[in-house]
């Protein structure tokens, strides 16, 4: 039977492998025992402060814990909520696979790409508190830990839920559960998926787009609003043979291009769907390459530079605290649904990499060329996005080394 208590025994299960990698002192039983005792005390007496460390990444505030004992207590709260409510974050790959299949059907439809503005900080904690308080399944001890967490956030003037914490992800899914059900049950909707604050909806096109978006906005939980700059509707109703482009949009790091419907060999209407890496994600990858080279030119080691090239062009594992397992990430696993016959993203990135390493045009290229030896340049040129994608090239890094390497572009 699952243990909902915040005892040292149950809290001990919240340690992760990366905790031990980042904090070698945990190998000492006395150190672990003290941290567990502190976590149990926080769960019982509350958090006088959270010791959250804030960083700003691309204009967004992200938080992480400065205290492992407090983090353990809140990891346990997150697990309790998941067990009780069965909420979980949607699977990105499954969403994209389903979307590709549906877009390829020879039907007329509207595609709505919908974004929630300032998602985590805009979630109303009073609204969330009311939901948790009225949920008869929620144990009093877990509710008490949630209230202490909420009060500590208020004392630090942190709005909504702090982005970057696994508990925030769990609580946001709980907050959005009724909204998801309402949108999916609308008569004109035949596919709906949400991944955090990004939504995709396919409708029959029977309602006008502005009216449909007003309905979506009306269903949002208290405090949340649509982001008009990132929300749009794409009508897909054209017909041509041979097929030509009918509509395109970006979603979850991919670029989707949908053709007008045409008759296939079986005389059935279908559509061609081409999937590539979105321009925004390509720019982000290029930025990481440049930041890695800048770090090297400022005196960084060549080994660090080469390891960063491995990270950027290849694939590796990271530990996912929110789901408690090792997750595969990288050029293939982040973009596994590309249309291999038409996708241009990996080849564009390869060309960008070669130009940076071989060209002497421009300030950065000249400095890179002068700093690298011929042997070092040859070693870096062997790394290829396209090849790593095709062969799923995998590299191994421990948690401490990963943290050291990504520090270079942590605040990009």
C-alpha cells in the first residue's frame, strides 16, 4: 500500500541518483539521516523560508531549491498528488505522432495553435487551494504541506507557481484538468492536446475562429489568459493535384507543413504532412554552438568544447526528477518525428557548424580559426547533426559533468 506520510522512511524514496552525483556527502549515512530528519520536520512544522534560487532564462524567471531537505518534502507532496489524482504531463512524442496522422487525413479542418500567457506565475493559488481543499481524497498532512509551501511563496512575493520545480508541473496539471475535459468535449473538436502551456486543437471548422477562441478563453481557470501573439487559427480546406501547400504552423519545437488534399493511389483523399525542426529551435541550437566557441576563446579547455559539441550534435541521458527516470534527449530524441525525406533542419545545422569552423569571414569565425589547431578543427568537424540523427549517436556524461557543460548556455 502506498505510504502518503512524510516519515523519514517514505521521504528516503525521494532521493534521486543525480542527488548523489551532485552531493557526494550523501554517501555518508549520517548526512542522509540529518537531511531526512530536516525534511520530516519541514513537512510537520512548515517552511519558514523556501531558499529558492532564481535565475532568468530568456526573460523568464526559473527557480530551483537551495535546500535538499525542503526539496525532498515537496517531491513527496508532488508524488502524493500524482498518486491521488492520476494527473501527469502529456507525452510530447505521442502528441506529435497523433497530430501527424490526423493532419494527413483528407478532411477539411481548422488547426488552432494556442498558448497560455505567463502560465506558471499566473496560476491563482487561492483557486488551486480551493480545489485541493474540496478534494476529499487529499490527506490533511499533504494539504498542510501545500499550505505551508503557498505561504512561503507569498512571503517571498513569488506569484503563482514557481517555474522550474517538479511540484509546480504537477500542480499545474491538476489545475488544468477540468479545462482539458471541457475543451475536448466541445462538439466541434475532434482532437485536443495540451503540453504544459501549449495547446493544439483540430476542429471541424463549423464555428468561426474568433468565437472558438473566446470559448477557450472563457474555460480557462482563474488567473489564466491566452497569449494572442502565440495563438492562431489555420484553416486547412484546399484541394489540388499535385498537392501544394495549404497551411503551416509550429508546435512543440516542430514545424508542420500541410498540403492541400489530393487523391492517392486508392482514390482516397489524403494530405502530405512535412515535419521539420522549427526555426526557433534551430536558432537556439546555433546559439549554443556559438556560446560554446566563445567560452573556448575566452580560455576554456578544448575538452570542454568537444564535449559540448557532443552534447549539441548528439544524444545523451538526463535524470528527469518529475518522472523519476533517466530520459533520452538530443538531436534524435528531441525531434524523432522529422520527415526524413524533406526535413532540412539537421543539414542546415551541419552547414552552419562547418562554416563556423572553416570560414575566416566575420569576427567570430576569424577568432575561432586562429584559436583552433588543425588537429582540433578536424576533430570537431567529425561531429554531424545529420549523422547523429540517423545513427542515434549516444554519449555518456554523469550528472555533475552535464551540469558543468550546460552552464555555458544556461542563461541563453
